[in-house]
C-alpha cells in the first residue's frame, strides 16, 4: 500500500510563492502605474538592485562570521550578484521586468530548498531549474489571457536567466554538503519528469497559433474572448529581407500579402479611416487581431510606428543620434507601407503628407543617405514571429525529445519497481 504524499513546509513555501507570482498577473499593470507615479519609472530597477545586494551581503556576512564560507566562495557570490545586478540594469528600457528578475531569483532559491531533501546530489540544480521553467511558462500563459499583456519567449528566457544565476550562486558559492551525494535513479527520474513537464508546456504554447486559436474559439464559445487577444501566443511567419525598405516580418507570405493589398485595399482603407484617432489604436488592434485579420493588424501597426517615430524625431535635437534613429524608423516604415501596402494606403487618410516626407528625407535624416539608413534597419512589427524554422520541424524536435525522455523514464521505473516490491 503506497504512502499518502504529504507536502512539506518547503514545498508549501514554493507553491505559495508560485501562486503569488500568478496572483499578481491581473493587477501587475495597476502596481506598475502606482509605483511609476509615486517613485518614478526606474524604481523597479532600484528596488531589484537593493534586494539583490542586501540578500548577498547578509549571506556573505553570515557565512564569514560562522566560518562556513571561504573567501573564495564569498568572492564567487559577490561576482554572481554583480552579474545579476548588471543583467537587471540592462532591463532599463522595461524596468518592470526587473521585478520578474527578482521574483524568479527567489523562486529558484525556494525550488532548490524544497527539492534538496529529496535530491541529495547535483541533479537538484537542473531539476529546480525545470520547476522554475514550468512556473515561468504558466505565468506567461496567464499574462497572455490578460488584456494588454503578452506571451513572449524572451520573457521566459529572462525568468530562466534569473533562476540560473541564483542556482549557480548556490552551487558554486554556497556548495551545500547535502548535494554532494551519488546520483541515483530516482533523482534522474525526477529531473526527467520535470524536464518533460517544461517541454510539454513550451510545446503547447508553440502550438497555440492564430489558426488553432480560431479553431477552438469557434467551437468553445466560453473561450471566444481569446480570439481578440492582443497577440497570439506563438506565431510562424515570413521574413522579408528588402534593402529598399528595411527588413520586416509578416504573418502573410509574399503572395498572400500582395493579394490582400490588391483585393482588399478599398475595404481595409475604410476600416483604417474609421479608427483614425490615436485613442482608437488599441481598439482596432483588438477587433482586428492576428487571429481574426492579420492584414489589418499589421498595416495598422506599421502606420502607428511611422507616425509615432516621426513625432519623436521632431522632439530630439538636430543631428542627435536619437533624432536620426527615430527618423530612420519612420522612413523605413513609410517605405514598407508604400511598397507592400500601397493600394490599401492609397484608399485611406494615412497617405504620408509630402511635406512630412520632405522633412524626414531632407531634415531629420540630416544628410545621411536615406537608402543607406533604411537598408540596415529592421521593423519591430511582428518581431516575435518565428521565421527560421517551420512549425512542423519544431514539433518534430519536441516529439523526439519528449519520447526520448519518456523512454528513459520508463526504463528507470522498471529498474526501481523490483526494489520497491522487495522493500515491502
């Protein structure tokens, strides 16, 4: 008769922290605005740095005081804390991401703490990392459901980076005696199952494409709101490497994009004019989402970037780097629209005023050759599209990986069963 599993206090702490991360997803935007209004946008960065250095200082001081931490290991901890701080500072363009960095650093510490009594060898570290990967992907999935939030593979990577740094600090800096045991089959199986869970979650996210969202939302009315999500969870598309316009990505193949512009130009032009006010931008992206109408969605984002960066360029000093950067983006977006969405553009109010075009070419680009300026540029529109590999190939890789892990896990289970029976 198998014993009933009773979670320890350590596992409960890990679960509670994971639930806290999930619970903050719906209110994250309100927290962010409140902190920014009261303390400034960079408050997240400052808080993350203070927490990191304070925790590191306490660990080092306690370890040195009790003679449990050598000078060499203390130096490793301080160096890794420095790397953690530098990685946090690099998030200055998105300071709220610094909060995620600290959240997942703490999560990694709790995952190690919860698993250490069961996995008394070096496999505790990759197993804890896989636990963090699972929590991070569920977190991103919840964000995708929330209006105005997105699922991004980049964010999954940032969360894992924080986890890797903390687990490395524990392994190299603290080097707990409890993790020096021999690797056993149960520890391997624990790692395999955590890896399978993480891989399965990632595969499910990468399968959640616009076509599949449209398929299941049409059959499950309760999920219809997902069809108008601000973005799909994962998308595959096409890369346009065009020296005349600058490179960009699209959900539509060259033939499909040309056909949509040719046949839908007049209708889409009227749609654009209907939502021509800046405050209606979010509405049109929600109504014409990547799932319901990628053509309208993409052209509207290109238009938004063209006009937004034109206005930004005007706000910077003449011949400054920021002025040139913004002007280049605006000019590149104009060229993309002109070449690939030209018919639709001609049926709308969004045709670029000749005076504005002259301002970009003759003044804002400050004598820099326009063709050279845009040749090296890349539009951020649809930048999250996967264009290097097909969906089928990626799914094949996942299938082989999961089947291999499952096979090894079954073999280990078969080896462990006779021992279990003999011990009863």
